[in-house]
C-alpha cells in the first residue's frame, strides 16, 4: 500500500498496488476524506484509485 503525504484533491489518481500480475477485483474501495469517493482503476499490473466528488 502506498502512503500519500498530503490529502489529495478530487480528480487525483493514486497508485495502490503495483504487482507483476493483477487478477480479480475488489468488492469495495473506501477513502476517509469527506466528500470524496474512490473509483478503482484496474490495469494488468496493478490498481489505482481516482478520487471524485460525491
């Protein structure tokens, strides 16, 4: 898991997993900041989340 040093803004895309091979999906991805939700962005080699306003 990657740590983000400051609170990111809506529209940011943050890396979560960087793996040689990604199979499957997560049932739910949550973030703590009020007013934001995480949209998973799956690739062949990992997972990022894009933060969007609720």
